[in-house]
C-alpha cells in the first residue's frame, strides 16, 4: 500500500495533516490494517490506524514479502494477542489493550503483535518444534516492539502521521529507554549470552511466556536487527520449515536460514552466533552436537 493512499483516506475522513511530499510518496509494502469496535477511549479509529501504519512502516522494508491477509485490530482488556483463529474473511485478528491517546503503548503492543504476523506465527501452530522454540519468537517480537518505539521516535521528530504528534516523539523514545534499562533485561555481570541461555533454555523451552527471560534475549537481539532495516525482513522466513522438523534450537535456526533468501543468511548467521549456534557445526547451546551438517 502506498503511504500516500493511506494519507488520502485520512484526509477524506476530515482529519488535518501536513506531511511532506517525501513522506506522502514513501512506499509501504502491501499491508491492510483496519481498526474496529469500541473501547478505545478518546482515540479515533483513524488516529489509531495512522499510528499502526507507522509501526508497520518501521518493520516492513520494500523488499519484505507482502502480507497476504488484512489485519483487523480491536480493543480488549488484558494482554495483547494475535489470535490463531482468523476472521470470517480470513483476516488476521489482533487485540490490543491500549486506550485513549497513549501512542507509545499502542506502538509497543502492535509492534510485538505485528512481528508475530511477520514471523508466520500461524503456519506451524501445533508443531512441537515451534512450541519448543516459541520463546525465541516471543523474544524477537519483544525486540520488534521496542524497535518500533525507537524508530518512530526518530521519524516523528519531522514526519509524524499528524503534525501535532511531532511533539510526542520524546515520549516514544523515553518509553523505549525505560524498557531497555529495566534491571531484569540485563545479563548478570560476567555472564555471556551463550552461558546464560545454556542455563535458561530448558525452562524457556517448557514455558515460552516467561517475560523476564524473553526480554533478556530481546535486549541481545535488538542491536543485531537495528544494524539494518532490511534485517527485519528476515522474519518473513521464520517458521516455514515443514512440520516435524527437529525441535532443538540449532535445527530451528538452521531451518530459518534455509527458508530465507541468500541476502538474509549472513544476518541469520549473526543471530545464530549470538545464541551459541555456530553456523558451520550446528553445535547447540545445550552442550551437545545437534547436527554436524552445515547450514
């Protein structure tokens, strides 16, 4: 979808905007986001959609594989979630708990959920290999939510969806900084990422929703992804391995690499190295050799 087309929709709704020509002409890969329902408080559907498109723009580069279904976003109290059950027309269904005009919370929540969609969360939902490595996807998506905040903070200084939102950029940055600096997200002093993961992996494989552990991994992943915007496009090739593929972390990462085009493989190798899964040997972080086959 062209950003200019979405802006035209906002203008048609009677909202005032004065984006630069460069912003209006910016290309956004095909994605269709609709906000529906009640419970959003003082925020309008059009405002929320403008925010959510801004989030998607931070994560989808021009080279990313397009999403093949619309995304319908509704409000629901409780934890944000992307539902496995699609809508009546096959659309993705995302529920957010953010309300009113707390744009930082919207960005953080939708960045996380949009990452699940980018990562093909629904392709292997019942596969044991995916379940045992779900913690990794959760960590990726936590990193995506923080990245959306950081990237939008920079972009909104001059090119916010609405001119009045430019003053909100520092709040986005502050929200991200607060998250990144939380004590539980830091590695213990003197502990390497590989050593920490070797200790925590059995627990994380059993329960992928341990937020404190996932957020440690997210802090480690974020600098790798932020080296290039194109790195986020590698998420489009996660979880595409056939059902029944090996369940250990090394094989999971290898399958990700095999599914990805050549231009993303060096980046995936850097993620594997951080996790302690060497590209040449496939040695898993749990201490054993998962496979001697090269990627």
